[in-house]
C-alpha cells in the first residue's frame, strides 16, 4: 500500500514528509516504513524520521525487520508529544493492550485520533498475550481514547474523528460499542472460567455469538475462536494471580 499512501499524501500536500509514526510492530502497519521514510526528509536532510515506542522497535528487531524499515526515534514513556505543521501531535503508549507496543496518535488541533490496532470496526481485536497484550490493558486504552474524544452532537456533524486499524472512519460512539463488546464477552468468559469450564467448553457455549455477525473473521487472529481463546487464557492467568495473591486455593 506504500505507493497508494504516497499518492494520497501528494494529492493533499506537496510539502516534505517529516515523520512516520508506527502504532504497532505488525507487518501490515510497518511494511511501508522504508518506502515512505525515504520519500521524505527531516529538516537536516536525512530521511523522514520513523518513530515508535521502544517495545515496538524491540519486537521488530526480534522479527528481523531490516534496519531501514525500523524506527530510530523511539520513546519509553507513557506519552510523547511534539509540534508539527501548527499542530500539537500527542503519542500515547497503550501499555499492555493489544500488545505491549501499541501507540495511539492524537492530532489535538485537528481533533483526530489514530487508534492503530487498539480499535477496529470490522474485526475482533487481537489480544496478543505472547507479545505483552492483556484484556484489562486493551479496555484501559479504549477508555483513554474515549477520554480524549469529544462526541458529535445529535444529528449534527462534528466531534472527534477516530481512525481504526481496520475499517471506516469512526466517532466516539463506535469506540463505545467496540469497548463494550470486549468488556461483555470477557465478563462472560471470566464467569465460565470461574465455574471451571475448559476452553473447548467455553468455545462450544459461543459467548461471542451476538457479535460474530459484525466482528468475526472466518479464520486467523481475528476469528471468533482466536478471540475467545485469548480472552479465556487471559481470564485463567488473572484468576490464578488473584488466587495466589489472596492465598486462595
């Protein structure tokens, strides 16, 4: 998609591309890094700066992403900000959300939030426990988006535009629906775990049935099976931790 992205940027502006922000380390989000960065330049003449949370860079190194395709401007804090194009640009690290490497981008003057893999209008979220993700962290990140967003007025244009990792341009109400879906299905599965049900029993109970028509992919990491399994494994881990901390059996 890099060529299409560059063509769209050029349709909007003939100014130099200064920054590329990676919201995650996943290949479909970083595959254009080299092409887009080398099509731009910083104020001192280097290629455009690719920036990401340091966890994203570490994940890319582990995945053997070539040096030219990785960010060399990283941050480790909960947030980072900088001015650009008369715009305050705010970067917020999502903590242990979809992974431990997620960043959302808030263009404060334009009132636009780029959510990355934290939010989708077409698929279930990927909660990648192996790469530091968690259900509680994802819900917290979605709540942060809602704290930053301003709702549109009834039957009027306006409000914060929210750009999902996959799907259409959205507003606050779309994120509320997505957040509520995660909370509701996670609560159902948590109850099943506490009742001693196995993963196969939970899958057979179809706890996400009422959302499958909107969010389920036929296969892969955003399928119902993968979503339910990640919620199940997260609930098992949280239950074990709680019991250990409380001295329960």
